[in-house]
C-alpha cells in the first residue's frame, strides 16, 4: 500500500521476494496461460530473494563468491523463460 503498485508490478515484486506468493498472485491475473507459464518459470528459476539470503548466510565465511551464484540465477531465469515460451508454443 505504501508504493501504490498496480497489480502487475505488485505480482513482480511478490515473485522476486517469495516464489509461492508471487505465483499465487500471478494465477489471479487475467493473462494468457503461455505468459503465466513463462513468468512462473522465471520466478522458479530465480528462487526469490528469501532463498538468496539463505544462500548468503550459508556461504558466509567460505571462499565461495555469491556474485557468481546471483549471475547464474539471472541467466537461468532468462533461459528458463525462453525455453518455456517455445515449449508452450509447441503445445498450445
């Protein structure tokens, strides 16, 4: 309520913070099933910032660099969205 997001921006913010809440709000939108599948695939591939904070807490104190994990998740999100889109085009 503080930022007065519309329903689409609110869904994106919820999906980036927590997967399940984002996908639940995505299901309530009046989008095509193909676009819902692509966005849900991107949310699942990214993992949400809550998962990222858990990863940071687990790798703190080690030589593992979080930056590479984050970049990998961004690439995975993009690739999963593209792959999901083309698979949906084949079946719908």
